[in-house]
C-alpha cells in the first residue's frame, strides 16, 4: 500500500474516532484526534467541521463559528480546484485552438 492511501486511511480513522468520542461526551479526546487529522490534512473540510462541533460541545461558540467558516472556505477552495481541473482536462482534449479562444 502506498503512502497516500495509508494517509487517507489514517485520516478516515482519526475522523471516525473523533466523531465517536464526541458522541460519547469525551470532548478533550475527540479534540486531540481531530487535531491530529487536521495536522495530517489541513485542507480537508470535514475534520474542521467536526472541530467546530467539538468547540460547540465544549462551550466555545465563537471558536466553533470560526471553524465552520474555515470549513466552508475549504469546501469552496476544493470545489474551485475540481472545476479548474475539469476545465483543464477538457481544454487539453480540445487542443490549442480552444486554448487561444479561452485566453
């Protein structure tokens, strides 16, 4: 198994554990897990959303709102990158004539 696959599996494991710990009321442990996930993949929106849930459960409403906004921005950035990649992929298939028209 290659490194990116292992990292993705670890990320999923940490997110799942954090969610389960949050649901069990073990907020500090949930926060530790989700911060590990964020450190592993800082551009992933889902761990940031879970961190916001943890903040809220710990009575940190203002911080929860900041983390929700950050997650929203991460989702928007990911969507924009996906759209760009799709446009570039189609662009490459169509060739130079279309490239010139788009510039």
